[in-house]
């Protein structure tokens, strides 16, 4: 196992590129080529701690602290509206449900923990999974409507806390990847391969719900 202590935009690209290569292989039905695709990122574990960038704060682990006024269908709409890109750092996003499907298929190489327990989860979840975060936090009087929501990587959201995105330090944003869909086109195939070869990490209805949220399956 490889312990990962820090994450940056280079890691976002590294994980996204590896998973994209694996997704292409899975769409073609080539499991072994997909396994080779994830080899550069396989068997990593997140052992680091993230600190808020806007102001000094405690290190944090993620525990799915999701705002109660934001539903999963709303999250899906926000991610699609923002073209699967973090509106702070500009890096590509892959929805958590797609990452879970990869972990279902490759549970040892790409481990998952629902509470993001340090030492038990692959760092791709921090680097790639998006959150639908409030532009103006509840603490600042922000509402839960879609216009007040924006897409942030989990790591960027953790660093942001209740600050405004504009309060965060400027970063060198990568060039926007036109047509990036967060690997949604491959999602049904990844699920199917996981059902045949992997180990499920979630309730049987989990992927069905997200397929519907992203209009990949009839309601």
C-alpha cells in the first residue's frame, strides 16, 4: 500500500487520466486492460489531513456532512450544469457514485469507506469527487436553491469551510476539458462489470438511484 499525504491539481489529472483509460477499456469489455489502466494509482490510501485555505483551521476528515436542504437530484443537476469541473480549481470531477462503481469492481486497488476514514479510502475520492456546495454558506444566510450551489472537489470544499470561494487563494487553473462528462457514459458498464467481478460497497438501489438522477435510466 502507498500512503498519500498531500493532494494537488497534478493528482487530479493523474487520477482522472487513469480512470478514464480504465473506463474506455471497460466499455470495450476488456477487464484486464482496465486493470492495467488503474495500475499507476492502485493500492493508494489517503493518510493526509486537509486544512482550510481561507483561514487557519483544524485538520479534517470527511464524514459526508451534506446540507439537508440539498437533494441528490439537485446535486446531479449542479454537477451537469458546471460541466463536471470544480469551480474553484478548475480540475475535472468524477461523481462519487462513479468512483464507488470503480471501487466495487476493484475493491482492493481502489478502496472505499463511506465516512472517508483516513487509511481506509483511496485519495481519488478527495481529489475527484464533487460536492454541491453553497456559494453563500448557511452561516452567511445562503439558501439551498440551485442558483446558490456550485461544484467543488471534496478537497476544495473541505478547505473552503464557510468562506466564499473568492476568499480562497488563487490557483493556476488547468485548461477546461471540452466534453468531459465525469465518465457518466461509461457508468452503466462499470456497474455491470462490478456486479460480475467485484464486491458491492453500497445498497442494491444505490447505483439505480444515481442512474436515474443523471437521466441514464428511466424514472
